[in-house]
């Protein structure tokens, strides 16, 4: 009887945690980044982008969402955010939500073109 209870306890713990992990993975989303009006055009980020996604726009630097992979394929962090001296000058762009797989596919595509 105790063995059956232990079995069910383990079963429910695994099932509950498995479902939770599955939900987290499925809901995990990445985004291309965008440069906000806080940018002071200091030039730090543009040469650091491995995808050549950053260029000078009308007023400030801009990120091409078609080229930004959040540095997936190159680094484990967004290098432009790391070098930018201004807080919140480079932020996630909620208009360009992508999965890790989509970012990797974009990286492969860009790699062929560069
Ligand atoms: S996150 Fe990476 S790929 Fe995207 S703009 Fe910044 S440096 Fe370029
Ligand atoms: S590093 Fe930051 S402040 Fe400098 S140009 Fe890039 S976004 Fe603008």
C-alpha cells in the first residue's frame, strides 16, 4: 500500500513539474531589439553588431529587425546592449517577438548572405 502511495506521489510530482517546464519552454519568447530616443549616437554599438543590423537612422541609430538575432549564433548575450552606455537606449522590441528557433534560422540565413 505504501509503495502504491509513493508511486503516485512521484507520478504527480513529475507530472506537475513536467507540465510546468513544458509551459515555460513553450511560452519562452525572444525579441529583436530596438533603439529608443534615449540614444546619444555615441557609435559604440554599430561596429559591435555581428549581423550588421545597426545603422544610422534619421535622428539616432536604428536596428533592422530582419537582421537582429539578439546575437543568437554568435554570443550568449546581446552585445549592443552590453556596450551601450545609456540605460534603456536599446530595449526588446515587442513588435518583433521570435522564438529561439526562429532567431537561429535567421542567423543561418544572414550567415549565408554576409
Ligand atoms: S542584439 Fe546583437 S544582432 Fe541584434 S542588433 Fe544588437 S548586436 Fe546586433
Ligand atoms: S551604444 Fe547606445 S547610445 Fe550609443 S549609438 Fe548605440 S544605442 Fe545609441
